[in-house]
C-alpha cells in the first residue's frame, strides 16, 4: 500500500509545480529597468550583454531578512539557483511531566496500575545533523531535499534503582519540499510549501531482543505529508514574520501504529545590529497528538511510559532567541544559531519534558 501512496502524492506535487510555472504571472524582478530609448540596431556585444543581464535578472527578486534557522522550509531561493546547507541541532529532554505539573521517577514507579511501570525514562538527548540541497528550476518554484543523520541517547531508571541507557544512531526520515512564493513586494514576502517525509528512518531498533521505546527509534515508519504558510516583512532595520504548519503521517507502519499529527504556529521579530548581523526572537506553539495504534506486536505498553502510545501528545510553548550573520567577504553565505527555551508544557504524561534546544547552521547560495 505504501508505494501507490507515494506515487499519488508525488503526482500531486508534480501537478502543482506545472500549474504554478505555466499559469503564474511573470514576476517583476528587482533588476528590471525602463525600456531603452535607443532604437539603433544592437551589436553582437549588445546582444551578449543583454542575454547575461536577463540571465542575472531571472532569479533577482526583492528580498527580506531570512527567518530564524528554526523555521523549517521558511525561505525560497532568492537571487540564486542552488543552495547547499548544513545544520546541527541538539534537543535535550530532562525530567517527567504529567499534564502541567512535574512528577518524579519515584512517583511514576510507585503508582498503582494499570499501567504498572517497571522502569521510567530520566532523560533523552537527540543530535541531528542535516544536509540540505535546494534548487530553483523556475523563479516561482524551489525544490528542497533534507537528509538527516540522528543520534539518540535515552537514559532510564528501573524500579530496582538500576540505571541504564540506550544509544541509537543512523539515517532519519528524508524530507522533500516544494516552495511556491505568491507575494513578492519590496518589503513583504509570503509563500506556501508542501513537504513529504519518506520512511527511511528505522522503527525496528531492538535491544537484547526487545523492541526499543518510541523515543529510541530513528523514524516513524510512515509517509508524512506537511503543509505550511510563511510570511515575512521588513521596515528599515526591523523585520518580522510568522508561519503556520501541519505535519500529518499517512497510513500505518509495519508495526501497526501511526504517529500523531503535529500542528505548529510561530511568530518572530528581528533587528539589524551591525552591518550583516541580525538578532531575532521567536515564539513557538506546538500541538502534538498521541500515537494511534492498531495492535501490540513487539510493543509492551505496560512496561515503560516511553512505550505508552497515549503518553506522547501535548502542548508546548517556547521562546527562541537567535542570531543570523551574512559571512563577510563572501557571496550568499550565511551563519545562524537559535536557542529554544520552553516556558509552558502541558503533556499527556507521564512523559519526558523538553529542557532546551539549540540549532546552528551554515548555508551557501550560488
């Protein structure tokens, strides 16, 4: 069932691309000038110069300051045809939370079931290295490929007091996206994106013959459909923006479960500090739904909160300061960093709460 589904989704993306390219009005480029009043016959050198000028203008558009690095698929290619980027992200979870209150590991292990847990997680550290490749076959279309490599460490405590940890690493779910800008003004830009995550990350990692917890897996085993709407604006040194985004797993994986849908809304503001250096502050709201499960093969739901499909959802609010810098003496190269600090979490627990996150990256457009 998975192969036909991927084919249908790929067909939808291809159709949207063709429609956008074929019927979108011709963009007004920043390098467009008034028609020349010289009606003399152009020379060969004039023709070559004009051709080069048109090629340069093809991808020259009004630009706004980029969104913070934590915004996914938030920027189409502007002024370049290709982009290569690398980012590193660390997400730290520490301690347990049930609804809007913190709970201790001893409280979870002492509770009378069901469920009657025999162990509980203490912390989870996730490192994500991501390589991104972007290509603009048309000024109104940007195609993106994301290749993530993950490393996870999950620390647990048993009811006997014994502490242990499990480490998992490998390729995560590969992401594809189509970005289509539909407003490109001098001080405002907006765009939509359609994304597709394919199940290249493993969901069957085991330890001592036992299926590892959801948190220790590298993917979710399903095709995921993503949509998003992004807006950016600028006035002098100030910039602002926002994004609405939805992430929806489609179908069940080989272990008969499906991750819950995720909805996210973020808004940010920025200011130019010194030449090419900008500071930003972003507010982020994320709503995660619980896992839907159609069977318990290879999954013990009563052993550990990390295995409980009904203890995966929740609401999180975060604030994220960041910096972005255009690399001096280079063309179209940029460095960025952003710190994520949750200040409110209401979780379907008990489950690990997020402690902090950081994401840093480099990109080069050409």
